[in-house]
C-alpha cells in the first residue's frame, strides 16, 4: 500500500469511528430500526454529523447533511450502514447524499435488509459517487447484532442473562433470590433490557418473583420513557397464567404480554421477528428455560453476573441440563470480563 493510500485508510478508520460514536447515541431508542451514525468531512474537517434517533424520524444522513449545509458539496460522507434506497416512512438516504453533492461515501457495511441489500451503493455509484465499503465493519455491526441477524436469517439475536453465586447457584431452595448480585450488576441488566425488543421469561419466574421486566434506569444517557418498551413473553406450557386486569402478577395485568404455550422455542423466535419486529431478545428466566435455550443452541450470547458468595448445594442451579459425559458439555469462548461493584460480569459466546 502506498503512503497516500495508507494515509487515506487511516483517515477513513478515524472518521468512521466518529460515525460509530454518533450511532451509539441512538442505541437504546431506534428499535426496530438499526442504530446508524453519519459524519460529513470536507478537507479533513468534520462539517456535519448526525444519528438516527427513533423509528419514523429522519435517518442519520439527513441530520448530518443538514448540519453540513453547503459544505456537503464535494465532501466525503462516512456512514455506519449502507444508505437506504427505498421510500419508507422517510425518503431514500442514498438520493439525499446524491442531491447534496457529496463526492465520496464510505460505508462500514452493507444493509442485508432485502429492501436495501446493495441497492443503496448501486444508486450512489450510478450517480458518479466514489463508494468505499468495509471500513470498521465489525465495530459497526456490533451495534446492530439483532437487526443484522434478523435480516439475514429471520431469527433474532438472543442474549441469555444469568445472575449467579460463585458456586453456580441462582436462588435458595425456597426460591429466595433478591438479591444475589449488587446494584451495579442490576443496573447493567437495565442496559440489556434497553437493547431488547423482547424479554422472555418463564411462568415459574412470574409466580416466584413477580418481576416488572421493564426499563427504569436513569443511567442510560436518555430518559427511560424514550426507550421503546420491550415486549414481554411468558413461556407457559402448563397454562398457569393468563391476562387478567386484577391478576396478582404485574406482567399478567399488561394487555400486551405474550403467552407462549408451545414447545418449539425456535418457532417463537421466528414469530417475534416476523410478527413483532423484535430483533434483539433477552432471556431472563430460571434454570429450566435457560437450559432449554442453551441445549437447543438458540443462544447467541451468554451474560453471567457472578457474585462473590456461596449459596450451597441445596440452592437452585443456574442451568438445568443433564449431560451424561464430558463430551456433551456446553463450552463457551470468553469475550470479555469486567468488575461491576463487587461482582464479575462475563460475556461469552457458544463454541
């Protein structure tokens, strides 16, 4: 690579990182749309920037172009996801970039949405705009794992969250579990909920804990009321629960709670994508539900909050599954580990 090409590549990475930082500002509010950021650069200087804040509102490119004004002419636009080419609730962003007179567009990754899927790039190139694709793709895609997976496979991205003791226990034999982990760990769970289009739990968790499973954090960077409320799904094969405005359980009083009474969890996940546009799913449930999702290989990411305590052999296990030999064990790759207050947070991916 020549020095000039090397310099250009370094500049592209730098400005794309700025666009990714823009995209992060919409991380909790854009569902079901992806979080997207855009930066407009003229003569090595940022002259415009923006992000997509909410479904139905203008996309990142629109805000960035408005910010740049006349300085967009001849500029380079850095976008974290391929500009849309179709008219939905907002006009096509690819046409907006063309009309603004930008000279070059740098894109982190293509949009697998069938309505876009390369057509945005095609429109730009047909207009004589120089297009570069594939700058910081992995970092940009990490912001929209659910959207991208759903567009590619019609299945959501599933995160399984478990709070456990050092000896792998999640509750006492009586069901008592509040609280094993610290305030800091529970606050982090709020971020997982805020990322999620749906939260899946089991009827046993409803009966035992009567949880709210809502987003109520004041530390998200945006007011909790601006975060789309995750859809709650209750696995209730035994039909123990039902919607009742006078129910003793909070979630059963919510008219939009979905009760799933079939055995097929994969069918449920497909249903959440096709019927409810839930692309990121969080499983917050007991050992049996956790075991079912893991054994059926439906978990994309396992998040374990481990408290520095011991609950003993009679306490409830973190996962119910019964391998007969080591060859049947479930193994994971540790992606990251961090300390939250006194607790350890492990993020793992199935091998």
